[in-house]
């Protein structure tokens, strides 16, 4: 199931985080999936979006926070609860 949602500031896209460890970007006009982001090793539990709509930050039960570049459709960096 979907565990978190955030909409872009222009309301053209919806970003969902799920129990299946993925983040999906959806087009709100066509209802089509635009992007699938994977890398978490546990359910995605929270999402936040940068004000410019270019990055999404995800939190997961795998104890990581990841920053994703939506233009390049890839992970920029990650932070672990266990890292110092």
C-alpha cells in the first residue's frame, strides 16, 4: 500500500512512497506513472519535496533518508541513522 504522498507545487505531479520500497511519480492529468525510484531497503514512510520541485527527500524504515533528483531520475545522496 501507499504510505506517503506529496504533490508538486504546480499540482501537475503526485509523488507516492510505498511499502514495496519504491517512490513513484505520477502525472495528475494523464494518471500515468512517469518515474519509478528504488533504493530503499524498507517501506518508504515519509516524503518531502523541494520548493523548486526538482528534488524529493524520502525517509524509510530502513533507517535512511535519501535525496532524489527528479530531473535525472536518480538518487543524489543518502544519510543513515547509523552513520557518523
